[in-house]
C-alpha cells in the first residue's frame, strides 16, 4: 500500500506564512500530498493551558486555524489538517516533521531583517538546519504561476557533496512536470576547478535525463555564487533554487553555513534545502 505524502507548513499567521501555505498547496496538488499546518505557541511564564487566559489564547489559535482550513481546503486535492504545539519553534516543527514522516516542510521567511511580531523570520534557517526532511523557504514577495512549478535551478559546484541534492530535486521535478536547469557555478578560473564543475554538471544532467526529466545545462562564473545563482534563476523565471545543506557546518562545501544562509535569506525565489542524507529519503518515497 502506497504511503500518503505529508507536507508540513509553518504558520505564524503572518502574510509570509500564508504565502508559504499557498505555495505548498501548489506543490501538494502536483505531488498528491496532504498538508499539515503547524503553529508553535511560544510558552510564557504567565500563561498555561489550564489558566483562563491560557485557554482563551488557545481557543483563538484554534479559531484562526479553522478559518485557514475553511478558506483553503477546497483548493487542495488532499487533506488539510493542523497541529498547535508549544515550545521552541524550530524544535517543535522539526519533531513534528520527524513524527509525521514529512516529505517536505514549507516555511516563509522575512529575510535577514525579520519581524519581532512573528517567529517565521528568525526561525527560517533553523528550520533548514534542524529538520530531517527537505525544506522549502520563500519570501512574501515571491510570485509564481499559482498552478504549476515549471523551472528548477540546480547549482553545481566543485565539491563531491554537490551532487547529493540531485535525486530529490529530480523526483520533485518529475512530480511537477518541471524542467531542471543545471547551473555549473565557479568563482575561480583555475582549469582544474572548472573541469571538476563541468564533470559534476554532466553527471547531474545524465542522471536527470535518465529519469525522464527535461534538463538544460549552463555554466556561470561569479564572484559571489549566491548572487550569481539568484541572478540566473530570476533571468529564466524559475520557481525553485535547489541547494544542499547539513546540520553541521563544513568548509568542504560552499553551500554549507554562510552560503546556504545567504541563499535562504536573500533569494526572492523559493529555496529548496536538502540535507545530504535526504538522498535516501527520496529513494524511499518515490511514487
């Protein structure tokens, strides 16, 4: 019996998180997935679920969630549910993602500035580093087709780890009927580095095409790889940029640490962040 896919959406009721929900619905309809909305109520010493104020606050959260279900259920082919949790935001969402065996987590981000009123901005990159499943982050200003994902940019660098994001990205593209643009990026004109990037890009293209997904290959020299990738993605009107990250920072991979955080915080296009171990998850959840 085929297991149903579950997509988690982090909700703090900001416009940014509602945009994440709308994008998740677009993804879920192509992926035949259900959606679980998750809100984490930050604990306060003066409140408890047993106090009058605590109960009233919880009831208001339930009411808000019910309104979202009422508004968006008809737009989603699958089931739309919600979960209200209490504790540290990124920890609770990561725990729910693991408990529900989530296929994907979608969250909004306010970028590097953030908003104190909402928790999405300050936690977006924490979702990326703490969640076991792949994570898509997006800004409130992000605009897409509203119906289908058409183009995904997959940047490839000179590190061995760079190719580990290819299987899951390919799987998503196949579900969407989207094309993948493999972008070989390098910030050095050293011949050896360029040859490695070209070889890894070719291997990625071969894998993608064998999976039956339309693919294009391009190369780009850029002093700042994050900015160069974003510029290319904007130019082709892509909906997703796929990068790789890990829970522990490493100097071996330029997409770890600062570069991944730059991409999540700066990209006006949605960013798919994949842990190296997610390659195995992709293989176990294929349709």
